[in-house]
């Protein structure tokens, strides 16, 4: 059975996930996605889902939610075929909403270089785990940072920082934080927490343990999380709530790929620029190509491009495992602000 020509792009999507996203990060997900990309029957099952629900991450997480971690592709294929209605139901009900707090490690050098104190607004915040960079610990290549003594048990995120990255000596001072999401999650809700844990790839137990510690902090803090679209009125309403004497930082990671319209992404860019002091865009370089054309070649497949107020600043690992500066971070941050700071 050959893959239907109308489904060839979907097969390519799974192939790209295998070799550009999962390669080097999750041997199991690389194996499953690569095999699925060549399996016409499985691609046909996935193709029956709405396009936004065809993501490899979502399929594998929904499968694990129902059937656990498969040992190999044969077990995965058999289980998916037998229980596809149940897996499909989870995929339609849920979304990836991967809330990876380790991304704070690549945000920190930029946040610490800004005039303090900070007001943080995350778009696509999920449960708000990335709103607490001041409550986590970090192990960089050159130094370590820890929150104040007596803090609630916290995760420590390892991050390989190139020598060009100005690793800060202190954590940022954050006086206000809020998040916007289509479906905000409550870190204190056991079902929501279990789903976020399922979204962590199966080969990454340390990452899962760090997630649990971050969930404990956020569940206690209960940040302001507002349901809304990034093009809706809720975004500007939240911006207006930020303290006037704080530097308002709007940031997002792996969000704009879910905004298929280039025009909508540009409209969002205009809104952020008009409403904030600093805009940190940490995304696949293809979704904001007007920023990436001036950047040097990515150091690895699947790398994200971090831009500050539209200026390419660093290449980053999608989960925060490493950061490599493109330009002098402190200089580019201040120059890109255009007098707003």
C-alpha cells in the first residue's frame, strides 16, 4: 500500500519531525515518526483528523495517555490501529501546550540585561511555567545561579551557553507576570499536570522531574492566566495592566507555528511592538522569516531563532538545552529597543 499523493505532505511532516526535531533528543519518537512516515495505513488514519490535530507530538502523547509507552513501532502500530477511536478522542479534546520551563534558561540572559524590574507577559502560556524564571535554578557552562535560600524546592535547568552569551550573575527582578492562552491550564489540577507530564518525551525522565518541581511552584503561586487569542482584545488589556514603572516584556516560544496566516503573524508583530517595551520571539526561523534572513546559518537542525524587538539575537534549543549568541546580546537588546527603555 502506497501513500496517497494527497497525504504526502503529512508523511513529510512526520519525516521532518523524526530527523529534525526528535533526532538526538528522543530515540523512540525518532523511530516512531520515521516508521509512521512510510506507513500508508497509519498516515491515512492521521489524515482523517483536522489538520491542526495531526501533529506527531500530539499523536504520540495521546497514545501514551491511553496505552503507555510502546517498546517499538510494531507495538505502537498494533495499539494505534486497535484503539484509534480512543486515541483520536484524546487528540480532539487536548492540545500539545508543551509547557517547558527549561526554556527560561535561554530567556534569562536577555531578561537579566534589561532595566529592572520586569513585567512579564507570555503569549501561549499554557500553565504559566515560563513566567517564573526568578524561581528556578540554572547550571550554565560557566556558572550556576540559584534562587534565594529558603525557596520552595525548585528545578535546576542545565543549559550549554556559548562563550558569547552573557550569563548573568543574578536572577531578574520580576514584579508582575501574566499569561495568555487559548486554553489556560491550572498547574494545581492533577489532570492538567498529568497531561503536561505526558507531553514530555518518554526518554527524558530528568526533564519530567524538573517539570514536576516547576508545577509545584506555579500551583502555589497561581499566576494570572487569561483565556484569549493573540489577536483578540485580551492581549492589549493585559498589557495595560502591567505596572508603568516596570519594563514590559512580551515573549513566546513555539507559538506562531500554530498561526498559519502570515498576515495574522504580522498583525500580531505590529500589536506587540506597539504595546510592549521588549518583545522576545523564540520560534522556528521559518515562521518569522523577515527576522531570520539576516541571521547566520543555524548551528543544528530544528534550532529556534530568538529575536529581540525583531533583531536576531541567538540560536536556541527548543527545550532550552543550549543557547548560542548571534550578536552581542546586551548591545543588541538595548539597540533594538529604539529608545523605549
